[in-house]
C-alpha cells in the first residue's frame, strides 16, 4: 500500500489558514491592571482595620491581602510597620484636629464658632465615622506611648482652640480654660453616647450646652 506524499501548503493557502485561526488573547495580569497604591491608600486601609479589628491586626500581611497587592509594594512607601503607624496617627491628627480647627477658625464670629463646635457630634455619618476612629485611637493609646503622645497633643490643641473661643467671648484665661474643658468633655461624651436619648433629647442637651457655655458666673 503506497502513501501519497503530502505536499506543503502554498504561501497563499497557509496565510488563509492562519487568518482563520482565532488570535490568542493575552491573560490579564491583575497586578499590572491595578493602579499603583499611594501611601494614603495604605494609611486609609490601616485606619479601617484599626477601627474594625484593633491595633494588633494592623499588619503588613493583613493590609496587603485586603488591598490585593504583594507585601513588597508596602516597602515602596514605608520603612516598616512602625513607620506606617506613625503615618496613621499623623493623618488622624491632621484631619481631626489641624484641618478641622482651620475650618472652624474661618468663621468670623466667636459665637458662631462656639455653635459649630457644639454641633460637631451631630453631623451625621461623618461625625459617626470620626467618633469610631477616635475611639479606636484612644483604645490604642492606652497601651502604646507613641499613640498616647499623638492623642495628648491633639487633645491639648483642641482645648487651646476651645479656650481661644471663650477668650474672644470675653472670659479671662482661667475661666476660658475651664469652659474649654467643659465644652470638650461634652463633645467627647456626645460622640461616644450616640444612642442615649431621642433626637429631641439631643437637641435639648445641645441648646442647654450653648446657654451654659455663654453664661457668666457670679
């Protein structure tokens, strides 16, 4: 039995055959498609884990998994975990103290500033988110000197600003500082005790604090 020799395809036939074959698609690389993360993205992710799980879970491997990147990409932005934690504290301080104070100070009237400060715990979801972050920072500060130092500095800065409002309203140094502490304690309490009282109760407490803060004693 003889076998006929197989003739090679002509150039035109081979070209047509190749044209009929579907082009092979390149497999997408998720890492290449994902935009490079900024330091702020890592800080935001770390803050989220801090609030939801506590400081012990703020680790490079946990964050890398959450952000769907390799651990190596972390070290493009941070020396180590402590460097990240320092940046978390700085970001929190900037947002919740320095930038907030600057916005409040832009209001010309000291009385309007006082009312704005009293209203801070009642500003919806933004206030609730800020309170959750602050509560997590305070819990962290009880066991970490670096966090405690950042918290102490923010508390002192806020109290100084509150005292400046009362001085502008005509109270002397000691009285202004005492009233600042009273007002700041009220803010912290309202931020933490969000489930205490109806909307009417909260409005009544807010109006009461505004009256008391302005009353002169003696």
